[in-house]
């Protein structure tokens, strides 16, 4: 019920995100989801890819600083209030969300969640009847 997410640390410099995308594409990795966060000095590109372990190796060979992190990905209705209901359950059970990002596909929204306690997060989401992905 966990998915591996890559976190790639990048200098705030034109073309750095493209370098990662080119390397991943050249090696046949599909990027299923991604998010970019930035500070004045660097950015963190978070990615869900087709083969996380191998992608880490490839990016490290190209001198990128990369970490693997466990996240949870769920699917919910792409309608007003659907996510709020799920987040309400997590808050009631005191599951702290460090960050999350989402992408919609028609009537479904897919949400990637990084919680402080992944096991507890999965347990609560299962109790809610959420559709939790094993992979993307």
C-alpha cells in the first residue's frame, strides 16, 4: 500500500528540471506524477516513476542528490468536498500530513500523501474505504 517517491534536490538554475526529465526519458522511466517545491537556493522535485529504485541509481550516476520516500496514493471522486471528507478522518485519528499533491483524471482525483506515520495513514484510509494504490 506504499509507493516509492523520489525526491531530487536541484539548484535553482534554468534547465535543471529538464535535465532530470531528459535522463528519466532516455532510460525509459515514465513519470506518473510530480511536484516541485522551491526555496530561494534550491528546489525539491518529488516524483512517482515507473521504477523508483532503478531511477534513483540512474540519477545518482548523473550526480543528482536523490532520496526515496514512502508515500500513499489514493483515488477519490473529483468533486467538491470529497478530499475534505478523507482529510477529516485522518485529522480525527491524528495522522499528520507533511505534504501532499494531486492530479485529476476525469471524474477521479489521485492524491499522493506523505504522512508522519505511513502505516497509521494506510490503516485509517482503509477504514474509510479509500481506494489505495499499490503502484501507479
